């Protein structure tokens, strides 16, 4: 009488199978973590890019409406963009300036050459929070920041603003560069805290040079 032989798994085979499954699980887990990390980095880069672009759009719209003439180098100049009230401070980023950056613009639906009815608005960065503040200013260029309750655009690392001086081109233009991170208060990290920089040159059609 023949009896079928039953095969069983030896301890060695079981250990080998366990090791193989473990290696596969480690690989799958590693791929999952890498994909999640990459997704997080891509998502956060997109978010900081959108936030930075929104600030730039706000500033570009305001600066492009500046009214005035000259750049302040002559006594008769009446510039409509005040980068700072201290000439030695002009090249500093906005967070380090002794006064806000202020812009004069015409609120009238039909702008007029009369500068007397124009208004001043200012930008500055709150050193405690990194928030970009936007406010009306009755005293432009004064060494005071936008008060509490001012419009908050968003947080940034810093903003660099300078006048593009080109004697060969009879126009007044401004370069704005915004440095930002997903969390401006934390150091840069490719995935968890990506950075983003945006630069643009803004012309002021209503401001003569």
C-alpha cells in the first residue's frame, strides 16, 4: 500500500522566506516614504510660490501707479516712490530699512497731473512676525512702521527693492525681489521647508524721470 508523502516547511526555509518578505517590506516602505516626502516638497513649493506671487502682484500693481517726477537727486524733484528716508539705507532689504517703502498714487478714477490730491501708501515688514504690512500713510518716509491693524499680505523672508537708474532711459523703474520659504522663520529644507524667489522690474508710466 502506497502512502502519499507530506512535505513540510523546514525552519531554515521559513527563516529565508521571512527575511525575503522583510526585505521586500523595507523596500516598499522606503518607496512610500520617498514618494510622500517628494509630494510634500512639491506641494509646499507650489504653496510658497503662490503666496509669493500674490505679494508681488500686490506690490507691482501699487508701484506701477506711482505719481511724481525725478528720483530725489535734485532739489526740485518730487519722487512718488520713497525707498527710505535715509539715503545710506536704500540698498538694505525692507526688513532692515529704518522706514517703510512708500508710494504716492492717484486715487481718482481719472488721474490728473495735480499731485496735491494724491495719496500715500506704505509697505514694511514686521520684524517680530515676518508679515508684510500695507497701510495708508499721512507722513510718508517717516521712521514709523505700519500700525497694528494694517493689512497683512503674508509672511516672507525678506524683500529687496531698488530704483533702476539708467540715464539713457527716460523712465522710472523699480526692481523688486522677494525671498521666501514655506515657513520663513525656519531654515531651508528641500522637502519640509522649500524656498522660492521671485524678481520683477516694474515701470511707472505716470512717474517721470
